[in-house]
């Protein structure tokens, strides 16, 4: 078997291919396009190729997989810890990836199947659009505040928007126009997501949990993928960045804030769902939240604890294919 390391950039890749013993078979810089990638690996068989997770990783994996090469994706943070060097270059990075792959020392990231990749892209796009819409709403509030204009109630209802139009403020008119377009796009995406929902049996299970909607369930599915890739609940907590950071000094052990490493989208949706859940449902998750509050924990700390408890529930529901029991 041959082992390759690819340091991937938007416009080019630095690639090196070695034997098991480390002898260089082929190396060079190529453009990041299908033609040059396939040309570089042409004639080679049984190649294990290590790349780092990047924006265009899915495209690279698809190109290489079509030629039956084995692709492994390096975990960026863990690889950096192992291979930290004072002298760095693209060539060195590619060689390090190849060496770690041939020594079977490469800390890898999961490569999701294409249907999960497409679902991730869709839900993340919707999250982006909704956040842009929120920014637009804040801009409209800001325009009103600048002019000392007050309005009681929700200004984004039908009557509220009619009132905003009646003010004839050019900036607000522009923002309303943009917001209307965003609303149309979000509605289109929601319609598409309702169709996609039927492909995943897990979504129906997740929706039995109070506080989890169709969209929330799809985000959770998109980020977790196959739950069986996590050998235990703690690995899933770590993936969501919901475990406390640990600092050890001598015999003393200190726990700090959550790491926030891993999937920021999974962590975000769990917190949002937990907030709704503890308001609307009397469950073990809610009891745990109230217990933390009684101990004097800050509301945000308590909701993080409830989010982790919610994720624990989700883990076993998906593993055992069971609906929510409370």
C-alpha cells in the first residue's frame, strides 16, 4: 500500500506519496480541480490518502473515491497537537499527514455519507438566512430608536409592517424588502425540508421530545449522523462541545467552562431545544435543570446542564430506536 498526504487549499494542493517505509514515490503542487487531482494519482492503486478537514473536503473526497482510493480525513486540532512544528510549510504539512497515515497514527474525523452532507448544507443554509433576517430586524429597530419612534407590540406582524411602511423611511423600506425576500427563501427551504424529513426515521423519534420541532430534529440528525459511531455518551458530549474544560496542576483538578469544540450547530440547537423543553415539559431533564437552579447555578449554566441531559436522552433514543419516555 502507498500513503499520501494532501495539504489542501482553495486554489492548489501540496501532495506527497510515500511507501510504507517512507520512500517518496511522487510529490508536487497541483491545482485544486478534478482533472489535475486525477492526473496526479493516475496509474497508482491501493493508496491511502490523508487530508485535513476543510471547506472543500467533500469535493476532494468524491474525486478521489471515484478512482477507488481510500481517503481518511484528519482531525485538525488533534493532528496539530501531534505534529506541531516550529518550521511549517505546505510541503511539511503534506509530509506529516503522509507519515501519520503510514504509521497508523492519524487522528481521524468521520466522513459522512452524501445524504448527510446534503442535509447539513441545507439546514446550515437555513440557519444562516434566519440569522441574517434577525440582523435585518435589529437594523429596523435601530432606525426607529435613532428617530425616537416608539411602537408597542411586534412590529413584524402584518399590521406592524403596514405601520413601518407608513413611516416612509428609505432605510426601513430597504430593510423590509430584503427581509421579505429572506422570508420567501426560508419558506422554500422549509418546504424542501418537510420532504427530506421522510427519509429519516430518526426524525419522528426525536420529535417525540417536547421542544424539538421538525427543523430541530433535522439539525440534530445532520450533525450527529450515525449515532453508532459514538461508542458512549461521553464521546457525543465531547463532539457537541458540552463537556467542561479540565486543568490539572499537581494533585489539584479544576473544571472550567465547556470546551465549545466540535459541532457548534449541534450545541446551539440543543441549547435552544432545552430552553423550550424546561418551560413546557415536566420531565427528568426539567428536574435536573431545576436541581441545578436550586443549587444556585446561573441560568445559563443550568441550561447547559439540561442540554447535556437532553443529548444523553437523544443518544439512547437513537441507539435503542425508542421514543421519548420523559
